[in-house]
């Protein structure tokens, strides 16, 4: 008996369970509470699915962004190539650095039979970097080698082009494209923009439509000639094992070098893009958490009706020794039980939905509904990434809110005066 009288003991749990499963005609929970359970389940399901999709989008976009551009950029445009190569060797020895590659990047105008790009970026890369590009999938690297990328005088005249840029210019592998540089050639009459015709050896996809619409890869020797940078590089592309830990990596790089250099990371270069992703994710999480809270507030009506229906029972329990705290805990457990049950059902629905997103997309495609057009968005499907923190965090939030909104009706129930309640019984 002593154990059953303890806070949240057997007696209080038995009373809470009895009230939860009592039928409406016996003064049990109203239909409002049942709907609250369903609402919480759906809200938790929506929170898990939406946050998983947003996490998938964020991971996909960052992977694409970080696969196609340096994690840390070290400027070496004012030093000879030999000295820059020595810096590369030092940087590669720094902890957390997976690779360091010198490169040249300049803007050009790409044209094909009167069709011009809105502007493209030519990145001159070494063959060492070419072999390390992780986004050259589906045989793109092999096709580029077969076409002669990096072979011939000054690296040859074969380039690689982003798939969306090639589509805009109506180019395919084997076609020729004219690149016009901002550099000029002096002639007896005037200075004319430097231009040259190259062969498209292969197309590539980084996973980012933005990058695939502007990038052209060119052998380093050829880019040095085309942009008049013989014997020099522009920057060093530093790739990290953890692209998010750029500040610590830059401090280690600075300590490892024997001369001061200017460097910056991808976050500074893409600050607005990175901040927009974080703000969007945080705001969506806040909105969905508010939705869960609003749904849980319906529990107030259900518990208030239960208190009203059980007034006589509460009064009798109070007269035989039940404390106000005991009655309050009984109703708190009822609210928590509704929230927990809804959260568990929502968790299961959310996890099952996220795992089966490809099957859902396939089913929708059978009825003519396309969620994402791969040619427009550069995504083969709706990205989603399950996070245990998001899943359990959503469930915990639903339970906590359910208990909090039950505080007021539970206090009302515990504050019932047994004398007044039994006066007319």
C-alpha cells in the first residue's frame, strides 16, 4: 500500500488508466481528446517527414556545393609556381587535409553557333586534381581521358563542361565550343579579346544545377597559356576531411606555412547560401513545433470534460485521503499518455514514410504526378535523410507539450472542494 501511495505510484497509475479507457457514457474521455491523439500523431509525422526532407535537401546541396568547389582557398597569384608547389606540399601534411591542388579560375563567354552562355567559369586543374574529383561519376573521367583530356601540346584542346551549361549551348561530347576570355591580344589595329575553339571531351554533374551551369574544366597547362599565367597559379584548392571545420583547419594551415598567405573558406564565399539553408531549416522546425503545440492544446478540452464528468469520483477520493497532488498527477498522466501515444504513432508513421519515399514517388509517377523534374532541379528524386535526433526530439517535444497543456485542467481537477461537490449527491 505504501508503494502505491507514492507519487506516480501504482494507485495513481491505475486511476489514470481507468479514466483513459472509460467509455464516454461512463464519464470517460471525450471525442475531443481522441481527436487530440490523432492530431498529435499527424503533427509528429509531419514534423519528422518535413525535417527529414529538409535535412536531405541540405545534405544534397552541401555535398554538391562542396564537391564542386574548394573547402579552403589559399591565394598564391603573386608567387611563382615552384613556390606555390612547395606550399601545396606543406598544406598536404596538415592534419585534417585530404588534398591540396593548385588551380586557375577565370570567367569566359562560351559560344556555339550564335548561342552564347550568360557567363562561364573556366577552372584550370592539374591531372592530380582531375583524378581526385569525386563528382566525376558514371564514366565521365574515363570518357574525358579517352577524348584526350590533358594530352597534347600545352595540355591539349579538350575540355570538360557542366551538363546544364552544355544543354544551354546545345552541345554534346565531341562538339566544338568557342571560349572568349577577358584577356586581350594586341594587333596592329586594336586589342581584341582572346578566344579559342575547344573540343568538349565529356560532360559532368556535380549535383548542383548552379555549378553545372557555369563550370568548365580545362587542363592546367592550357589554362596558363589561355589566360596568360605561364609559370603561375591563382589559388590552392584545399579539401578537408570535415568541410564544416574550416576555421580550425585554416589555423593549422597558417601555423604550418613559413610565410603569411591570404586564405578564406567556402562559408565566407557562400555565406548567404549557407545562412539561408540554416535559417530555412530552423524556421521550418519552429513552425512545425508550434503546429505540434497547437494540436496538443486540444487535450485541454478533453481533460476539462473528464474533470467535469469525474467530479463526484474526485470528491470521494479526496474524502478518503487522496491529496490534491495525487489528483493532479492522475490528470497529468492522462495528458502525458495521450501525448506519448500520439508521439509513438507519429514516429512510426514518419519513419515508415521517409524510408519509403522512393516507393511513394514511384506510385505517384504511375498516376502522372512528378515531384521533381531531374532536368530542371538536378535531383533524381526527393532527398530525405533520417536523423535519430529529429525523430526522438519530435516525440519528446510532443509529450512535453502534452503534459504542459494538461497542467491547468489538472490543477482545476485537484482544486475541487469535496464538500461542495457532494452537497447535492
